[in-house]
């Protein structure tokens, strides 16, 4: 793979549908952030599994990284993480001037923030710590610097309460490992400036990420909420002796998981409805949403919900017919299956091996 892969990811940016339009009462940035193309130096605050992964990614994209972490082991750990990630990053395509040594780990937060034009905070998921840390970062970062948090689930509205300039704080939620998984969910809090949210989305796109910009705060954002729902059902099944852990995992890896890299759960069901698509699927199977298949409370399937889901599938299909989507899906599944098979038998291309072998340090399964 080359750096083109990352360019492709950037084109997948998605804006949530509802656009409330300009709001005269919305918070504004006192100082405009730099053009995303002009950023050369970024700060990573907290460099464990996620912050270290972000640091590796920024380095691979050719940025200088200044880091701060209170752990005395952090400098050695982050260097190990970067060294482990570098083969995969090289395989994906390094930016001109990318250098794994272009990182300094500081013992003073203000020193790490000095000259940084963007900050990615990845400290432990403890609300009070995030509140204090974001206030400290805000106090020390230069005006016009946008500060993003990697939080897995806190809203920026609750994290920004102690910051003097909450308008420049946003969530930039990555997935582990941030140097391989393209998705970043961007969302602001009630005090975030729309310009800060918009800048962050452009910045992550510029980095080659697949960005989803959310226009409202949702606990768990989008992907974690979906993952949690699946996980909750899995836990119901294990608890009730309905399926083993291995059966659950194989039901996904050898089943619907093969379709999901190309087509998400909505388009998957659109195709499950045959040529009638999602409309047929909802009319046919909709009532079974209330069946005891799920241990979660299902929403009321109103006409409004049905129509919104059908219209969403039509939008996403963007003129592609069901047979066209089927052909795309099948092509992708064959390619992905081949890669997985090669990996399992040890016959895969070296780059794919290195991407998998380096993985990320063990952590929260995201
Ligand atoms: N692990 C995942 O899969 C994952 C995925 C997405 C988002 N996140 C989020 O990323 C953030 C970091 O998670 P992680 O998994 O990297 O945790 P981690 O425990 O691996 O790393 C946290 C790092 O923060 C440092 N730290 C401790 N106190 C700090 C402070 N006051 N200021 C700055 N740094 C401090 C620790 O020394 C450590 O190096 C969390 O908000 C988490 O929810 C995690």
C-alpha cells in the first residue's frame, strides 16, 4: 500500500445530516487557528496506548511531536511503541521527512506545549483528571491552538467545565491503534466554537483520517455505542449459556464482520432485503425487532423511523442499484478473505504481516 491509501481514507469524511445553520449565539474563537497545511508541530499529552499511537501517526505524517506524560516510564515506552508501529506505517506510506526520532518527551507541560499548533490529549479516562488537565492545557497553549481529547465516552460539555477557553476544546475520538484505524469521531461540547469543530475535522482529514463530524453529543459517540450494543448482547448470551465466547467471535469474524469493512450494518440489511432493499427488509422483518432476539429495548418502529432508515440507505447507495452493491460487496469480501487466509497460513505479504504483528499495545478493545 502507498500513501494513496491514506488519501482515500480522507475522502470518506461524513457530516451528520442535520445542519442547524449558523447560530449567532454560538461560541467563537478569539484567535483563528493556523491553516491546517501550516501545522508542523503537535503536542501529545498522555502517551500511553492511544497517545503513543497518535504520536507514531503524527511522526509518520511528517510532524514534529512534543509530548508530556507524568509517568517516568513514558519516554521509553513511547519509543518502543513507535518502533513497533513504524514498519506498518512505512508500509502504509510515510510523508516526506517523516522521522521516528522527531519526538521530544518533556517533564514540563508548558514546555511540551510551547510552539505546538495542535494538542491531542490522551490521559486516562477519569473525568476529574480530564477536567483539570484540559484546563491546564488551555492555560498553557498559545491562543488559536485547538485542543482535542481522545476520550472514549465523556462529553466535551462535561470535560471543559474548568477551562478558561472551552471554545477551543473538542473531542477527537480515535480507535486503537490510532496509527492504523482511520476513523476519528469529532464532536464539540456546548461551549465549543463551531469553527474549532470544523477546523479539527479538516485537520484530521488532512492527516489522512476518515472523519465523522457529529453535530451533537451522544454518549459513546457513534461507533462505541454500536460496539457496546453488540457487546451487551454478547454478554447476555454468555451469561445465559446461549453461546460460547468463541462462537460469538466466530459468528462475527466468519459472518457479518466480513461484510462490514466495505458496507456497514445499514447497507448490509439493505442488501438482505433483495431487490426490495431496506424497504422490504423493514416491512418484512421490522416487527421481529420486538421479538426476544434482543435483550435490549428496541425503539418503536414508527413510520418516521422506517422512512428515515429507508431514505438513508438510498442516500448512501447514491444511485448504485442493489446488484451493483452486491457486486462491490462480493469483490471486497473475496479480497478481505484472501488477506485473512494468507495471514492465518503465514503466506501473506510482508507488509500485511507487519501491520498485524505490531498491532498496538494491548488495551481497551476498540
Ligand atoms: N485504549 C483504547 O482502545 C482507546 C481507544 C480510544 C480512546 N481511548 C481513550 O484514550 C485515552 C487514553 O487511553 P489509553 O488507553 O491510552 O490509556 P493508557 O493508560 O494506556 O495511557 C494513559 C497515559 O496517560 C498518562 N497520564 C496519567 N496521568 C496523566 C495526567 N494527569 N496527564 C497526562 N497524562 C497522564 C499515563 O502515564 C499513561 O501514559 C482515554 O481517554 C481513553 O478513553 C482509548
